C-alpha cells in the first residue's frame, strides 16, 4: 500500500507532506500536518527570522519522543526551486545548507521533521558578516521566570545605552532571547567580542541576577550566553515550535508584554489566533539596524582593564587572548598538584578518550553519565541517587549539571554532579559511569 501524502498549494508551488498523520507530539496528539499548517498560519513572521539565511536542519523524524539529528548538508533530492549556499566551519569542513525564501520552502523543511527552525545569523549573500546580535538568556536550574524577565529588561537597557534596539521573544524552552539587527560590517569574531562585552555589562548591572561566567560550576542566576554568536552556532528562531510536551512556541513579544508574560501561554494552538489578532510584534526588526562600535569600544576598555577573552566553545581552536580553557576546579586542582593549569584533562572513568576526569578541588564535581539520549542519561542519574540517597537529598537544582553536547550530526547528554552541599566526609567517590556512551570513539569509527 502506497504511503499517504497530503498535497498543499503554497506560494504557487505544490508541497507534498509525507506521513501527514504521524504524531509528533504524543502528549497533545499534534501530527506532522498540524505542524506544517501551524507554520503556514504564521508564515510571514516565521520567514522574518529565517528568510534568506542558511539553515541547519534539526530533524525529529519520529517526533519529540525520539532523538533529533542535525543535517547541515542540503538533501540531494530537494526541489529545484529551493535555494542553497555553501558554508565553511571552524572545523575546516564545508556544507551546502538550505536557504528558505518563501512559505513553500518553510513547509518543505517542516515536512523533513524540522520542528524548530535553526538559521544562522547571516544572509546568503554575505556569509562572513552577521546582521544579527543574539542575546540568549539561559537560566541555571532552579531559577524562576521572574528573574529571567528582570535580566531581559536589563539587557534591553544595556543594548539601548550602546546604540542598539532589542527585540524580545520567549525561547520556547526555559529562557528568553533578545535579538538586535546590526549592520553587516563585522566578522563573527568581532560580533562575539561585542556579545562578551554586552554579557559582562549586564552582569555588572545585575550581579545577583545575571552571570557571564562560562563554566557551569561558576554560574548563578541567568547566564548570558555570548557564545551563541560564535560562528556555526544557531538558535531557534521566532515562531519556532519547540520539542516540548505542550508544543510550546518561541513567541515574539512587545516590551510592554515582557514583565507579565507567561511562556506557557504560547503554543502551537494559541499562536495562530494571537498572530491573526495582533500580527507580529517583531515586524519592525529589519527597520532598526544598529552599530557595534560602542560595544566594541567597551570590549577594548575591558581588555585594557585586564579582562581576558571569555572562553570559546570547546570545538573552536584556542584564540589569542583567551584565558586557559580549563574548568576553574580543574585549574585549582592542577595548580595544587604542580600540573600546568592548561594541561589536557584526563578521560572520565573507564574511558580512553574525551575530557572530564575525577575532580579533587573545592568544587567537587563527579560525572555520572554520558548517553546517546537524555532519557537514558537521566535514568542513570536516578540509579546513582538510589545508591546514594543521603547525598542526593542534599543536591540543589543547580548542582545537577545536565549538558546537551553537540556531536558531528546529533547531540548526546552528559550529567555531572556538584557535591558542594554534601559534607566532605559524606561525598560519594567518582565511580564508573552509569551510562558509558563514548561519542569520540563513535565519531572515529
């Protein structure tokens, strides 16, 4: 029996939706076709965030209960009316990525299983100069929504003071994004430098609520993730549906809405009506283009005052002026043992490759699991808690460090525990990992 397809007429083109009845959100029952129709209902707003930008395809081909995989290379069997462009990455690799320009392209990528949309901050006609500064506000576990709102309002103030206009949206996950259009004059490195200066200024103005610290063991409150502006980083764009049980949406807001907004109010069901009633709150973003000159001057002042470059993502080569790319706890432990502070870290227990070994420091971090999927890693954490109930009872939300680690074509999950709230004599030792997935060995095979 041939598979059923739904044929849609979109922007003068015919787009086939395969397996239209496949359920993508088991808790709500929404299907692939529901997802496509949602994006078409907000197409102008969604295209404002993705049109003419190279896009990484993050594909959930079996719905949100299954792991996604990242596809940078454009499918060979794409329609001839769909554009593409060749990007180069810090690794030295290149890839031909999809560029969506109209609602038909939007429907086509969603049919591939792209629940959320992940464009680069560049246009296809200028791949070296971003036209968007992205402020990603990422709360540490246990931080409530009101604190995120507070930091977002500080971010707006800082952007304005340095000549930029911020446009807020919920992330659709746990945090908030503030975007600012910029002149495409500066390189990725310069844009990231401006983002570091911005993050540090937000921290200076709201030291109790916000942090620019890269290492998770040093963070508190809301992390201003400046590294989302590094080359090869993408962020879920406006009107993206996120892979959450309630099919939540990354919702553009007016600043007047921000103080009292509820991110749970924006879903695949509620956004089409909101869009029909009020339009797109981010509609004017392309009309207000600013300069990075003032933020880059702030960055120069920070450097002159002795602040080193903030740490880069781990897959980037070490940059000139960057502080040692070693977690503070390891740096202190290595210094106490007479080891060079930027020496490579040993593998985890039972591993022959990869970073992160046993910690012996005032920040007592142990590793529990490395898994191909989050559910498997969390199950390993639960087994650890059952073996160490007294220590587990003393852990605070921010002590459980769950990292989604980006691999070559998919993510994997690492879980570490900070035992700082467990009395030293009661701290469990580092043990063999509960789940021992080795992403480095897999990548080489």
